């Protein structure tokens, strides 16, 4: 093999953990690493970091649709090449941040992003982009399209993303099932199944590995059975919590239902406070219809909670801090939501099957 051929041979990837971030950082960040003096926000969506050396770096944050096509990615890269020396990064909530070392480029960058359909905002006391699961695009057990719910929610919260007018930062999340992802945020929108799976017994023996399905159930509600002379499975509906964990290893156990797969909204939790001890989030609305493509019932409840929080919370109170101060009875009174029996966690099986001890008991 000649030297030319050897040089053209692709290098094998070195899979030894996270790559060194310094290789991908903006030169201004590398030169001032560990030497920052202060930072501020000149306007919503823009962060300014000032180094002890006198250097300044602007970070412009814009919202994206997370699941992007090649055309959109190329457009964002072109904008980065023009204004940010080709350096961008994504936040955990799918916002894209452009790193700019020249103040003169900040305003043209913002104008270009807004003109291209990427709103600038999401900093400070604003409603950030919604963290959401993959939905129908990638997940093996989605009961709804989380991306679609996010689109409908952010359409009504567009101005709250662009402006910093909330008492404190607000984080939202959506999940297309209860077991793979769930949700932790100030307000979490989570699908919930309300009926046990409907089993197609003719397919179970040919499609499912029955021991794996039995082991997958977190509450031991599934057991082997013989139906119409064929090996199959059966569900103890008194134990079943309608989580849907059985569906991925056994698609004939269909849990999704256009009428009985509903949406619930949870508020508070350990990711929603700043001054109190970690708490569990609470379900405040249940049985909302899974009503694509705009999910009006879900958006009405989310909007109502946010409007009440915005007008009633004290400055710098996170959602859970506000609820802790006024109490849950006042929360339901102020928001106008109805407290029903479906919001009470009264599942008796939890006493023996969940975190009651260090042992697994059935």
C-alpha cells in the first residue's frame, strides 16, 4: 500500500467516552476558559459574558423544532458561518445557541434568525422550549405524537418564549407514554392509558416471547395462558396499572386506543423549585382527550395554569415554590381546575409492589 492510499484510509473511531469539548468551542471561549468575570442579558435571548481580560462574547439563543430536516440544518449552519464563525451548540431543550465575538454581528444575526423562522428568546424568566420525547418518529410505544403537542403549545406560548415576563423561568415537557420517559418540569404533559391491553390471542404465540413479557410487567399482572388451544397471555385487570410496558415486547397486546388513551397534566416536582426541598409533582388534570392535530383541551389547561402563575406568583418564585406557598386547595381554586377522584393516588398495590421495601414482592 502506498503512502497516498494509507493517508486516504478513514481513521477508525476511538470510542472512549465524550470527546474533548475544547476542539469544538469558539476560540474566544477557549482563550478565556476559567477567566470569566461576569455575565448579563442585554435583551431576551442574548447572553453576554465578560472576561477579566476585557474580551466579550455574546450568545444568541433561538428556538428550533428539534427534529430537523437536512435543509433546516444547512440553513442554521449557513447562518453560523456568516455571523458566528461557524460555532454553535444545542441546549438540552433543543435551543440552538450562536457564539459571537463581535458585537456588531449580534443585531444582524437576530434579524436573520427571526426572518428565517427561528425566534430568539428562552432566557431568564421566560417559557423555554418544551422538552419532549420522540413520539411516533422513533419511540416503540408512543400513545400520542409528543412533537405535535409541543407545536400546538408553543404556538400559543410564542410571546412568552420571546419575552422575560414570568415570575421565574418556566420549563415544560411532554411525553408520549408513561414508562419510557415520563416527564419532569414545571408543567408536564403525559399520556395515560385508561384500559388494560386488548390481546390478539391468535398472534401472541408467533410474535411474543412470553417469559419476557411476563417479566416486563412491573406489577405482575401478566401470566401465561392457553387460549383456544394456543399458547397466549392473560392480564389480571385488578392488578394492571395500564402502563403499557407489555406492548413493546408484544405488539399483539395493544394498549393504545383512540378513545381510552388520555392525557394528564402534572405540576411542580423536584425540577420546579428553587427554595424548597425536592417534592413530587402532582396530577392536576386527567382524562383530557388525545385530540390531534391541535390538542385544544390540553392547551387550554396549560395556558390557564401559566396565566394564573404569572399573575399570582411572587418575583423569582418557581412553579413549585408558588404552589407550596398558597397550597394545593388554593391552586385549584385560583386556576379553576376541578379536583376529582382520578387525581388521588390510591392504588393499593403500591403497598407491596413498588418502593415499600428493598425486596421485590408479589
